[in-house]
């Protein structure tokens, strides 16, 4: 892994050096970072990406990178940031004092299960994490290099909090009891934890900004990693309590819809993250000289402070102090219900089938995030290194890929709401489309870089819908008080997602470095086939339920046909009863004249 990282960094170094030999480096745009100026032309000298990957020119010395090109300007924070944080905390304290005295939170109106604001809060929390992550990617390499670190360490900086975050999710499970729910305590967590993250982001921003030109780079590096570890443990403590709260207030039939919306919100975060970074960089830089990578990282932490502030605001204004003890029931007219698709409801299946659905969706939570995480990192790497694309434009192109997935997911969701598509077949086809995308990753003949983007577009579009249905089905199949309860499912599912996203970039980049595009494509195809097989096995459980339901309805219909109609029986009985009476009356009528 170290060799591959050094190889990748060295390519960047040689390219940057060659640019400076042929151009006046002082003319480089001051608002740009080194990552946005690297171009690789070796692709032109080879017939394919695979040949380039096997070239022996991939092992130059990483010390060739000219770090003097980095900016040294430090942009300090204006006073209104500190004043704004202080004012917000005062308002929060006053509001919570009134809530403690019995006032309803300002944003709580009507039954909680009918509140779209609660669902929007969940979508924001899902989007914010991915937006913050995608914002840091463009500057992460420059930041690491400015601290005399390499490409491997820059990857460590991005993923350092993954294991700690996983431990925090497990710890969050023990903060709440699913069967003895304490809503006020959960509401407090959703307020206090984001506020703590606010101050951690502010502290890390101040630290890295004030040490932007410090020669003690080791101290700066390790303190920032320590900040990441602390933040990564405190922030995710609300994940499991928040998901359980969502499970308790969301109608069963609507869960699949909102899980698809959650997947869309995550993709939106990935889409707008680089755009927000570009806007932030423009605002911070202005017309001045190039900003130091460390100072730019400090400003990203200021934006993370803003994200935490919004999350805590949702907590104080939208989170209710009480929720019903019984789970909400649908009224049959919910626009988010996919009942019109014709599939049996996961919660109506036998317990054995429900447990199997939960277990298979946990496995799927490893397979699909692994594929997506590898795609995110490896595609950008291949476009930059093998095809010579500017990282700035590759980021925008990848944004377009995610945007197509968002549009297609919205279209599919609308079709499911109106019963135009069958949910189980949408799930199956969405998962199977990744196989076609995996095939497009291969380079059978020399091909352009846009073919990679087409492959990613197919994989991402299918994954957005498939992941939403997977989480929705598992949430509905989970059963409280069992070993496949929502608490157990969420902890294991989040652990699986974390594992998949942790391994994806490492293995993907390793395969590209040592095996080239085709070896990487082969492993991706195997992963896609494995994920599709898991989905097929899950859909078979639902299809079996559909068959049992259809058979039961058929038997019921046949039984009703065999039974005589109640209305016809009454008529016949009336005829049988009335005819003798009428005959007797007629006889007596006829006999009366003769008697007289």
C-alpha cells in the first residue's frame, strides 16, 4: 500500500515539475491549489490504461514535489463568527428553559408521525455528513503535503475517524432503550451533541489557522488527528438514537419512501460538497494571494461549525418532548406508501422470513458501499493519472454523475408512489444494473475517460434506489424484542457500511496501482454480482409472500363462489313459504261461495 501511494504521489510530482520546466510557474492562478494544476501526459504514449499501469515509470521519488508552490497567506476569522455562536447559544438556552417549564418546541405542530419537518431533519443530517466529507477531499492532499506528509497520510486524514465513529455508534446503542423509550433524553442528545461538535469545529479551526505557518508540522498534524478522533466519537453518538426515534414515529408503509429520500440526500451532499468548497474558496481568497492549505482547511472547519449549528437548531425546534407509545398506523391514503406496487409488506411476512431479510440487507450494506466507495476514489484517480484530466473538472464530472442518479431516483420514486412499477422488481433491476456498469469498467480496447463516467453513472443510479429500498425493507422487517430488532439491525448495518466504505478506497486504489483498470474492473464486477445475488435472494422471500397471498385470495374467492348467495336464498325461502299460504287462501276463497 505504501509503495502504491508513493507511486501515485510521484506521478503528481513529475508532472508538476515538467510543467514548471516548460512554463513560468509564477503565472499559475493564485486562486488555485496544486491539486488543480496537475496534468499527466504519459497516457498519450501508451495504447491503454492497463499498459500505463504496468509501466515501470510509476516509481519516482516523491521528494520531487515542489512544496514552495503552496500559498502562505492566512485569512483570519471575522468577529461576527464568534458573536454569532455566542448569540445562538443564548437563544438556545432561553428556548430550552421555556420548554423545561412546559412549553412545546416552536416547530412542533400536530402529530409527530404526520410531521414532514422531522423527516426533513433526518434528510439534513444524512446530507450534512456527506457534504462535509466531499468538501475536504479537494484540499486534503495539499494539506498533508504542507505538513510534510504524503498521499497515504492524506488518505489517513480523511478516514482517521471511521473506526472511532463506529465505536461511537456502538456506544450510542447503550444510551437508549428501545423498549423503555425516554424521548426527553433523546431530544437532549440531539441538541447537546451538535453543540459540542460546534465548539470542537471552532477549536480545531482556530488551532490550524493560528499554526498555518508554524514550522512544527508534526505537532500540527497529530493535534489535528486528535481533533478528528474526538469529533468522530462525539458526533455519531446520536446516530442510533436518532434512527430509532425515526423508526418509532414513521409509518411502516412510508419507510421505504423515506429511505430512498435518504439515499438521494446523501448523493446531494456529495454533489454540492465540491461546489460549496469552490464558493468558500472564492469568498475566502477574494482578490488576494493564494491561501495556505492549512488556512483553507480551517475555513472548512468553520463551515462544519455551521452544519452542526443547523443540526442543533433542528433539535431544539422540531424534536418533540413526547411521542406516542404505540407505533403509528397508516390511514391507507399516505402518498408515501408503496402499497399500490402489489408486493406483500415485509412486516406481514413470517418471522423467519423477516429475520432473513434483515440479515441479507446487513450483508448488502457491506457489498454496495464497498463498490461505491471504490468507484468514488478510483475513478477520479484514473481520470487524473491515466487520462490527464484536471482534478477540478473530474470533480465536476463526478458531480454530474451523482446528479443523474438523483434525477432517476426521483423519477422511480414517483412511479412507485403511483403504482406504475412493482417495488420488488425495481429493487432487483436497480441492483442488477450494477453488473452492466461493472462490465463498462473494462477496457477491452483503448477507450476515452468518459466511458468510466458512464459506468459510474449506471452503478450510482441503480445504487441510490436499491440502497433506499434495502434499508426500507429491513426497517419494516425488523421486530422489537427480538434478535433482529431495529436497534440490532441499525448497529450492524452501520458497522457494515463503515467497513465497506473503509475498505473500498484502499482496495480500489491498490488494484488500480498494481493491476490497472481491468483488474480493478474484474473485482468490481465480482462485488456487483455478489450484491445482486443478495438482492435476488431477498426478493425471492417477498415473491414467495406474494405467491402465498395470491393463493390465499384465490382460495377465498373460490370458497365464496361455492357458498349460496344470502339474497337469493331468502327469495327462495320466501317463495317456498308464501306459495302454500297463497294456495290455502285461494282454496278458502274458492270454498266460501259453495258454503254459502
